[in-house]
């Protein structure tokens, strides 16, 4: 599996953060508290759900975000000859396959 793109919207300390990842090794650097570990947790949450997130689950939304602002993590990756995109919100997750416009799976 190769990660291609990650986008965090109102996820913990990230208001709107997006990364494009190329082939090879990627390093995430920054001072303590900048959100490096949060990026890894966001990937786990997007792919595996709330059980993969650091407890409590109420810590997922960004503190200070405006009321009713969306919270989501989007992860694009390739696996073999196929491309996938997972979009997870606190209420559900969607899986898109080979750049399709409609999800092939929706659930929690």
C-alpha cells in the first residue's frame, strides 16, 4: 500500500491540513505538540474507525472549531493496480474505488 494524499479537517489540532505524498520515504518533523502523531492517528482512524483513535473519541474534533463545522479525514492510497479513497467523519465512512464518483461502501 502506498499513501498518496491525506487531508484532515477539524481533526484535533489540524483545522485544514493536506499532504501529497510521493513514492519513497516521507519524514514528518516538527516541535512537540505540532500534530505529528495526530497525522498517524488520523490515518488509523480513517482506515479502522474509532477503536483505532486515541481515547476519548470526543478528543477527535478540533478544540475551538465553530459549532457544526465538519470533522473529517480523507486518505487516498494505491494497492496493487487500484486506487482507493476513504473519507471518514464521526458518523460514517465511505470507500471509493479507482477514482469513482460514488462510494462502493458506506458504513461506520
